[in-house]
């Protein structure tokens, strides 16, 4: 399949993902150059969504590895299926096989538990590998990823080196809980996604909340945008804005007014001090919007 | 082709000169990226950015240099048409749409749909034939050919960029119409703060650093805890494995691992509250409070010329008894008091962490007490917030003390401080052997092998 910029931009809009030039170019390049794509940005701007949409675009399987503190190779790469190996040994013993035969049995692919990274490499078709929140993993794990991302190959001591037949399209996301190493950044293409502007958000709301009037959608987008400009502990994400829009739709509101905003603010702001802060400014925010 | 090649090289050189780190590999990526998207100004900018700029904080600088180096391309976006290729909205609506750009921008000749089309790759794209002048990057040679090929009158000369244009360029390059730069800027600010030496701190920095602690404290509360709790790896518990196997007719089908218990260490922190190291000491005291549950006992003291127990109540540092912060600091006296009052409670489980500059006002350093402390305790670690080149200069007795401690670690900024503190808790010595290959040894273990000793 030939990857062209049009293919990517059409695919993205078909997957109902509202983008801009920056996202399209980066995604296209990641596919065209076979490079991993590192996506950074605040929480809730649709970083993970890019990988999902990419999988839809390529009609490929999405393999997801959620990173967390203490993630190790056994959970990310592979593990031997110990129970199954033991059963095999028992059966082989009864048949009186010698050690070499037994060894060949138990250290074969059948007894390997594939974890996401190995799975992404061994899949016969091109897969999309999402390494989510890579900043949450330890530095040791990040160093281990370097080898995998540059060559897409893995060495299992008993089996030898396994090389990807078709390099997966890799997407890494980071919230910047920790600075990623220069080495990792160097190996990836970089994409920064920020909160959308009013116009962009309006399009997202209209696309994802069917039945929403254009005028109300625009008002919602403007209000949420103004809200993000306050110094909040956690600015509302796109998903939260969509939830709020759905709530307003269910409440059958025709336009935004202070009272209904105050009563539904909990959908947007999940910290008490944020809520108090925004509540005091609802009037001003509405006026501005 | 050589000119485009040369110009990209000049561009990378300009980026490097501006302080953005660009590796050779990234330069090659950039060339391949440009070849893939073609010489369309909008995509080319984004392609170069994706390949070369790996930190959003560098993006405004990149945009400015891009405008300067490829000013003909940029100025067309600026002056030529209001909704050109650089308009994210137009581009976002689908690029098959080069024609839709043409409708919106009548000034752009219709044939650009072919000439500018991204599929129109490097080979066919008209590249300038002369070499770009490295000394005048913004006066692009071959601009005329480039413009002519794109259906722009050769007479249209881009005005040389002025100082005032820079912010406008940055605005235009923002991903969305009115996107907020907040997150990236905050991240950059945060990083700058983490790397700022304590010696250069002001009250404002200290207040900002305390806010930053919020994040670090969360990290402190979860990181060591989670690391200690991870028990599915490590040493095999043979007895429990055999027992579990009995239920399955003697087949050891289930492996039982020995749970990793946190080390039963007691931590004793002494922080120097005097003078220039005050900020580091207060931040360390605040951070260490979050480590409480990783130790059997945690005692924190502040000192100037004597000890005072330090605790945090509602975010404020409380010293009992109160301490005269302007007294002449004397660590020798402090050691004596420590030995007298707390000496009997110290044992092989105790890890003593001292944070200070060792500036004693030329009073007796009482090295023998520190040595005795080291013999009685498991480890004595010295964290020095002073820059390395000032160790032992003037009235600093740091180098003398350094001979008596297990490790001397430099903690000049918030990042070094937190990474030193977060490594304090560790597993039981017996269990840690099995995982030694996967974990960095706690830093005082390697100290004797010359980790930080001068």
C-alpha cells in the first residue's frame, strides 16, 4: 500500500478525527519514513486517539502497551509459560524422551507467552504499536525500548533473534511526568498536540455529539476555551468538553446561561478549588465568550 | 538538488547555532521527510519540525529560523494569500484539496495545484540550481526559479524579516487558531526551575519550587512504594513453591516468589538551615516528609549551630525548639549534640543523611565524632548543594568531612536533590542480590568505589 499525504488526511477525516496540518504531516511522515512517532501534550487532547485512528486508517491491529512504574520485560516483551512447560516435561518423561528432545519441545514458540512488544514484532501483518504514557515507565525500560525502536528486533536467548517481518507503526505518548531521554527523542519523530482552538473544538463537538445545534456547539467551545485560559490545576480535556456538551443536550438547553453552567460545572472540572475558582468567574467567562 | 541539500544543511547549522541540538541522524530524517512531503511550504515546515524539533519549547525558535532561511516560502504564506497552505483550517479540510486552496486564494495560479502538490516529489520539484549563500541565509539564491515554478511573479520579493515579524510568525505557526502555549511553556519553565542551581535561588524561585514539589511529592509517595511492592519477580521462595506443588500432586506448577519487604532502615536527616543552602535544606525537609512510610522511622532535624527537630504542619516548617537562623553555623557543635542526645538510639539500621555546605566558620570540625557515627550507623551520606568547585574553599570543611562519610553527593539543583532522595529506600540486602543486575545499587553502596568522593 502506497502511503500518500492525501491517504492520511482522508483516512483521518474518515475516522472522524479532526486534525490540522501538523498532525497530518507528522502521521504521514511516521508511516512514510517508518519511524516511531512521539506525541506529547497535556492530558486529554487525543494523543492516544491518534494511534487508534492510525490503526483504523491502516486497517491494522492495535497493540497497546500501557506503561507504568515498575513495568519490566516480562510484562512488556515475553515470558515462558512455565505451567505448560512443566506439563510437557511430565508427558515427555512418561514417553521416555531424552533431554535434547524435551528441550526442543519446551523452548519453542508454543510455550512463549507473547507480551505486547513481541506480539507487535511477530504479527505477520503490519500492526500499530501504541506505547502509552512512556514517561511513566522507569528509565531502565526506556533504555530497553531504544534497541527495540531502532531495529524492531528482539533477542530471546533460547530462540535467537526475532526480527519484525513488517515493522509496526509505533506511536509513543507522553504526558511529561518525567523528562524523556535525548536518545529516545532522537529516534522518534516528534509531534506536540495542544488543546484545540475554538473553531477546531466546535468542529469536534459537532462531529461527536450528533443533534447539537451549531450555535450552542460554538458557545460551548468558546466557554471551554475561556475556561482553559484560567490558571487551573487541571484544565478540562476534550473528552470532558464532549461529556458536558452531551449533558447540555440532555438538559434540552438552547443556549448557555450562568445558572445551568454552575450546576453542570462538575462535568468539566474535577477539583474543588478549580470549580470554586471557575464558578466565581462564570459571568465574566460568558461575557467574554 | 545540491542547492536544496545545501540549504537544508545551512538550516540545520542555523538551528544548531541557536542552541537546538540536532544530531546527524535527525538531519538525515529531515532530508527524507522533505523528500516525502515535497516543497510545499506548510507541510515542509511541519515535516522539518517533526524531524528536528523534539521539544515543544524550541518550536517558536524553530519557526523564526525557518522563516529566515526559507523566507520566500514563508512570505508567500504571509503576503500572497490569506488562506494559503499555512492556514491549518484549509489544510485540515483535506488536501486533495490543493484545488480548494486555489479557490480561496485566487492570487495563486491554478497550476500550482500540480507544481505544489505534495506528490510532486523532490526529483520533479523545481529546485534552485545555485548554492545558497551561507552568509546571507535569508537572501535565498534561486528564489526566482522557485517562485517562477510556483506561478508567482519573479518580481515579488519577500521583505527581509524584521524583529517585529518574529512573534507574528510564531503565532501563525501555532497549531490552532488560538491555541494556548500554556502547557509547553509551563513544562519548559518547570525544567528550567529543576535545573536552576540552589545558589541562584530567590524567594520567588523558592515559592515556585514549592509548587513544583507537589508533583515530586506524589512521585515520592508512589515510586518507592510501587518499586517495593513489585513481588512477582526476584527470589524464588522454594518452600512455598513446594507446598503449592503438593496440591497438584507434586508438580511445581506455580512459582511462589519471595515478597520484597522494604528495608527496615531508619532515616535521620540533618539539614543546614543557614545562609545560601537554606532553600535546598527546606525543600529537602519537605520532600523527605513524603518518604515517611518507606522507613521504619524517620527523624528530620534542622541545624545552624545546634539541632532542632523539624516537621511540617499545614505546609509550614515548624522547628522545635526554635532556631536562630542568623547564628554562626558550627557543624562541630551539632555533631557533639547529636552524639550526646541521639547517640544511644543510633544503630546499624540507621542511615544518616546530612545536607549542608560544611562551612564551619573555622571552628573545630570534630571529625572524630563523624567517624564514630559512621562506625555505628549503616551509612552516612552527605548531600552538598554547593557547586563542586567551591567544595573545600574558604571556611568549608567539606573535604575533611568527605573522608569520613560513605558518599558525598552533589545536589546543586532540584532535580539532583530529588533523584538522590528518591533512591534512599531500598530492598532488604538479601533480596536485593537477585535483582542487583536490574536495579542500580543504592548510591552509598557504590560510594566506597569512588562514586562521588573527591
